[in-house]
C-alpha cells in the first residue's frame, strides 16, 4: 500500500508558536484516520501542514509524493480541505456555488448536481441563497463542494459538526466510499463513537506530537 | 489564465448581483458625496464647475474603496482564500479576475456618478471620447491598484481602516490624472487631457505587472 502522508520529525510554526513539535506519522492510501487530541493538540495544524497552508520549519514531510519543503503548492489541487469554516459564498445560490467550486477544481459543472444529491440536498434547495440555509445544510454544501473536486486526500476538521443524525450517517458513507475508491481520509473529531463507525485507524496528538496510534487496520 | 480570470470575475459579479451592494449601498453613498460637495460650494458655482472633475474622482475613490473592501470581505469571511489556495486556480488568474470584477463594479458606479456630476455641477461634456478613455484608464488603474493593495490588507484584522490608508497615497496620481483629464473633457480647463489619460493607462499597466508577479506571494503570506 503506497504512502500518502509521511512526516519525519516535522516542526511547524504558525504565528510564532510551534504547532507541530517533531511529529512522526505515516498514512497509507485508502486509510480513514481519526485524529484525536485535546484543544491545541495540533490536529488542525497537522491538516494545514498536509495541505501546504503552513510551511514546515524542520524535519521532512512528503504528501502525495511531493516534498513539502520544496513545493507545498503542487499537492493542493489533489487535496480537499474542510476546516472549521465552510468556504462558502453566502450570497450565491447553492448550485451556483458548487458549480463554481467544480470549475475552480477543473471538474465538470454537471458534477455539481450529482455531488449535491449525494449529500442529500434536494433540488428545491439548489436555487436558494446559501445564507438562508441552516448550519447543517451549509455543512452539506461545503461537503458537496469538496466532493465535486474528487480529491485524493481528504482533510476534514470536525466534519460532523452541525450535521443531524441522517447527515452524519451520510457523511460516514461518503468517507467510506472515498476510501474504498482509493482516496485517503483524515478527519479530526472529539467524538469517540466515530472511531468505531468509520475509522480504520485512530491517532492521538498532544502538544504537536504523536501520542497514540492504533496502527493501520 | 483568461478562462480562470473570467470564472473569478463572473463569480464576483454574481455575488454582487445577488447582494446589490454596488447599486443599493455604494452608489447612493457616492451620489450623496457629490450632493454634499454641491451644497458646500453652492455659493460659488464657478468653483464647483472648475472642481467637477476632481470631485467626481473623489466620489469614485470613496465608493471604489468600499467595493474593494467588499471584494476581499467575501473571500475572508468564510475562509474562502483557503479554498482558492487549494484550488487549481493560479494566483495571477485570481488577481486578474478580482481586478476585472472590481472594474465592472466601479464602471457601474461611474454610470451613476457621471450624470450626477453633469446635473449637480452644471457642466457640459465637451469631449466624449476623452471622457470615456479617461474613465476607462482611471477605472483600470483604480481596480488593479485596489486589488493589489486590498490583498495586502486582506489578512489583517485592521483591514477596514488600513485599506483606505494604504490606498489613498497610492491612488493619488490616478486621482490627479483623472481630474486633469476630466477637466479637459468637461471643457473647464485646457489641459493635456490625453497625456493625463495615457498616464493612467501606464499606472494600470505597471500595477498589473506587479500584481501578476507578486499576487501568489501575497496570497500565501496574507
């Protein structure tokens, strides 16, 4: 199984504060990794370093075959990132937004409809401004916007936040589908039950370092 | 690059079309500025006539700064800059697209302001071609400078107050050139209108080159 993320003693600093302090971790293709850890443990920072949004200060990091010291921009187009923010244009209609994201990632505009259906957003909501949606519906639009780009590496920070039970189940299905089709999924969540449902591996961070690793399933 | 730039511009104009900020908020404010000046110089109609070009560009500066602020607010408010960094769209395309979006919004603003100046300040347009060329050159320069400096301020919490502070000195030559060219086009002063207009196109070209070269860095470090 090929390695998608390989960190060796990675140190990263953001805003003058060391957010990763010598992190060692390897993640293989097709894994679904549940990142755990208390607030400030480095979960979000790990994902932002993987996405190339935070540069590494020391150590070696390789993501999707790209050396992150030399080139942290190239892997981005193969990565889907869903952070605490939803990355939505609230004035746009739902369909317009997802079509824009599709075009921005080089996907077909026609894929937007399929992505919206997959996250359970009915047709009647497609021509509604995003600002009128509930928090859970916005999260679904954000997931559809990510889904439409067919990323190889999914990085999701508290992806189940604001979703109802049906939405959570749907998201879990989507994550399993993505992994079984060859993508790799890393998600951060404080909810322990999620490890039992979808994760193939549970990793705990503390102080920007690896504390526990259940290992690949 | 052009396809990506048009994608960004179309998205920005669609956001504007849905929110109606330019026509609903900014244009009335800019018109109010013209009205305030009309009241302020009411006692001296000749002075108002002489200053019409300058007052027009002051109104464009105020309104346009709000539009630039807005153009970056929609990107920062829900982490959309991160989405851009993660997308296949290159920084130069983003710069061109944002500039194009701002350009069309400022043009819309100017379509409201030109009749306002003619009616309120009692001036006549003597040279339509020069007026049009100066408006296009000044708006281009305003848009590319605004987007370049808007990106610099975008990541900062104090951006709302910092942007005008950065923008006004940078745009001072555009304001001056635009005012002089308009003075000639309105027939209130015999100036080298076309020279001033050319200067605005040169400023636009220089800032476009700087923007294409540095926008990636600004996006990463912002």
